[in-house]
C-alpha cells in the first residue's frame, strides 16, 4: 500500500475511485451523444419542441426484432401511456 501524507490508500478508496471514474465516463458519453444530437437537430428541427424531443431521446436505442420476439418481453406493454 502506498501512503499519501499520513493516509494509507485502502481497497475501499480504490473502489470508490473506480466508481467515480466509471460514472464520469458514462456522463461524458451521454454528453457527447446529446451534443451530437443537438448539432443534428439544430439543422433539421422546425421548432424548439422538436429540437428538445430529438435531444431528449438521443440516448435511446431502437428495439431489435429479437427484443420484440423475446418470450419474456413479448407481452410487455412498451408504451404504457398508449394503453390508457
């Protein structure tokens, strides 16, 4: 173990650092995805609501055919708002 000043770096410190690093990587990835969507949306959207919807949905990925046909998820209501 190495010392920084009088403090010994513990396994918990390393795990906490790993969690922080992974969280930052996820945040950076989401930032890049949203920024790319903004750059595309500014050229294609007709109004602010359309722009906002494009940016808000940038992190979503379409369902694959296997997702739709999976026996565990086949009967799932994908859009619960539409069933009301």
